[in-house]
């Protein structure tokens, strides 16, 4: 490939694409500042990046999340930490759980999770695992750090350890876990 004799060494086509990309990137970065042309009362807030759609898009007041709950022999329940649920970080485990729910493979996921927990020395007091969908008031969760909502059990599996007796409790709707977000 030969270069043009232009002092920068770029051909006219390369300069055109570089200019187009530069204008696009700079335009996207400066786009939120167009909000400042609006009257002050119509602005959402004064932080420039808050006008990007990922920050400013309307969201509902309630959200639902799938997560795993461990049931103890006395019937008490607690959310399972992500490192017991699967390999990877919090977001990877959350995505795996969401994918299982979306694809209708919740029963298989609960069985695999029960097998994983049975092999873990960190959760010897857990006798059953349940995959639950919680419906939460997002304002209470995010603003007041209260994790309260209605839970629906999507699937469950008993944890089989040598010498254990299976627990046969399969509720369809359960009382909410009343905890603060900092303890989950």
C-alpha cells in the first residue's frame, strides 16, 4: 500500500474517516450539554453526565431480581453469597441466574446449585436451596437501603449429604426477607 505525498502521510479517504469519527465522538460527549439550553426548572439536575440516557431514562418504581436462598433445617432462610452460587464475580453469577430463569431452566440450575453447595464446607447448615424471584420497591432499596418485597419460589432442590434427611417444603410464595442491603 502506498502512502500519498501529503505531509501527514494520510490519504484523503483516511482523513475523511478520521474526521467523521472525531466529530461523532466529540458530538456524543458534548450532547448532554444541550440540556443547558432548557429552562432551569425543566432540567433534571446539574451534573452533565446525568443527562445521558443510561442515567436519565425513566425506570419503573418496582424491579424484580432472581437470586438463591438457602433454607436451614429449622426453616429459616438466608440469601446465599455469590461465591457459593457459581464461579466468577457478582455480575457473572447474577447473569447466570437470570439466564437460567429466562430460558426456563430454573429446576436444572437449582439442582446444580444444590450439588455445588453440598460439596462446600462453607454452607453445611443449608439443607435446601431455592431460586427465588423477588419483586422490590426500588426507591426503598436504593434510597433507604431497605430490602423488602414479595418473593416467589421458582424452583428448589434438597441438598443431599451423606446421612441427611431431605426437607420437603416447597412454598410458591413466601414471606419477604427483611434484611438491610448491607447484610446480603
